[in-house]
């Protein structure tokens, strides 16, 4: 029972006693009763004074506590006319003002942090204590390529299908690693934690290094190619010139045919080396794409005859699954057809004979997919596919995928090459909508 209720009960009892004594005094006409009546009246007056000086301030402070509990920092307590109580009221009001200012500061700070996270080029993924995704910013969504924020919230990394999510799920606590994916994207990924309400909440930081690494790689292999091309072409020119001179001198001699045949092989090998270097040099000299709006399905059909020739020679079945919408895509048709032919050629070479190649287009998402039933690509190989001079073929030069990468990146397309759980190796090209 509240203190105010006790006071009301006590005041009611005293008032009742006062009326009883007053009634008896009027009947008996005794001075003692009037004395008692005066004492009771004084008690009532003192009780009212006690309420104003003690109970009312306590009720006011209790109301302030209710405001504090409700986090209503805008309201203030009014003075009650009692010095000690007004001092407490003044302290309470100052405390409420400080709490209000602190709350406003925290709101502004949190708003700034939210804004900073949302526009940050680094991906931020915050997890719950159960390893479920509770917050993700736009950059992280772009890196994960898993759809919208609603599609991944309350999911664990293991429940996502993307290759980046798979790599993130393997990162130990308080560890940073560099991840290179099959789509040639490179990320610096960190799994850290922050303290909130006494608990360590895990989160991921994802930094894209693709642009910087690609520029560094391109600069490095362009320099290497220029140096090699210069040295090889100069050497080849000298060797072939010398061999041609010797061949001319031996032409009129007897029993020199074997020697001349060896010299012709050497000349052909020299020219082959020169062509090899020239091919590498051509890769780094890819022109800027001349973009035009074309229909995606039409570009695939335009390369159909060449693709069929590749497949027929290897007894490979070619399947086309083109979407009905036939979406428009901005591309350089000449460069893109070279890319498409290179991808089909690589798929056919991976199958060798007696396999299938699937070509599929999609309007939503806007995508071209080339799948094959080859032996597949290992996880170790996936991360090296688009690096300079790397080839999974025994006699490969590592030119084809570099050419594909450079052309697609110049177009601004995203792409990936990996083997999926169903055993199909898929090269996916996602176009700008």
C-alpha cells in the first residue's frame, strides 16, 4: 500500500474521532472533551502540514522516477515549496537534462555511425550471438551477390550459396585473410567482435582489393611482356637471319638436306616463339569497347555456327536455352563474340570428347551462362584461373582467360567460373541492367 493511502486512512480516522468527540462534548458539556477536540484538531492541522512538506514531495519525486523509467527526459518536476525537497527536485531536473543531452548525443553519434557504415566502401556484416546475420550494408550486399537485405537477414553464412560467404564461414575469430575467388575478385576479409551489453558480438569487415591488385598485376605483366618481346624478337630476328644465310650457303652443297631440314625446324620454332610473344602483347593492347545496344540472344545465335563446328569435331552436344524476352545489352559485339568463342572453346577442350555444353540466357537476372560436363575445376585451381600466365592445360599459355577477363572488366560486367555441386562447370556473365 502506498504512503499516500496510509495518510488518507490516518486522516480519515482522526476526522472520525474528531466528530465523535465533538458529539460527546456537546452532549456532556465537559471541558475535557473540548481539550481532546483541540488536540485532535491540532493533529489534523499537523497532518496536513506533514503531507505538504513530506508526502507531497515524495509523490513528486516518485512521479519523476516513473518519468525516468519511461525514459521521458523532456519533462521536469515542479518545486513543492519545501527547501530540502526542492533541492532534491533541482538535482533531479539537472540529472534529467544531462540524460537528455547524453541521449541526444548518442542518437547523433549512432546516426553518424549508421550513415558511415551505409556509405562505406568496405562491407560490414554484423552477426548475432547465434551467428545469424543481423545487419549488412550495401557494400557487403554487392560483394556477397545474394540478392536483397531481406534475403540474407537471420541466416548464417553456411546457409548462403555464394563463394564469398563460403570463404567467410571458414575464417577463425579475430583473424584476417586475403581471399581470391573464381570470378577474379580479391577481398581482404576480417572476422572481429565488439562488446555490446557485456557480450562479444561478431562481425565481418570486407575490403575489395580487386581494382588495386588488377592494376598492379597488369602493370607487372605488361612490363614483363614488353621486356620479353623486345629480347625475343631481337634474338629471333638475328637467329632467323643467320639460319637463312646458312641455308642459302648450303643450298648448292651435296648431302646437306638433313642439316637444312633441322635449320628449317629451328626457323619455324623461332617464328612460333615470336607469335607466342605477340599474342601476349596483343592481350595488353585490347582496345576500349565501342558500346552499342544489341539483343543478347541474337549475339549468341550469331556465334552458333562456329560453336557447332567446335562441338561436332569433338562429338559434343550443344544445347541452347534462350529466354523469350531477348533482353537488350550494351556491348562491343566484336570483342564479346571473341570472348564467347573463347569460353566455348575452353569448355570443349575441358570435355575433350563425348560431353555436353549448355548455353542459357536470362532476363532476370540479366545473365549469360555457359555450362559444360567436363572434369570440373578444383578449389585450388579456381583461385588461380584469371591470374596472368596461369593455365590448367598442360601446354596452355594462360592467354585466353586473361583476354576474357580484360574484355569483361572493360565492359563493367561481373563474371565467375566454378564447378557447382551438380558437377557442371559454369561460366556466368552478369550484365548491367
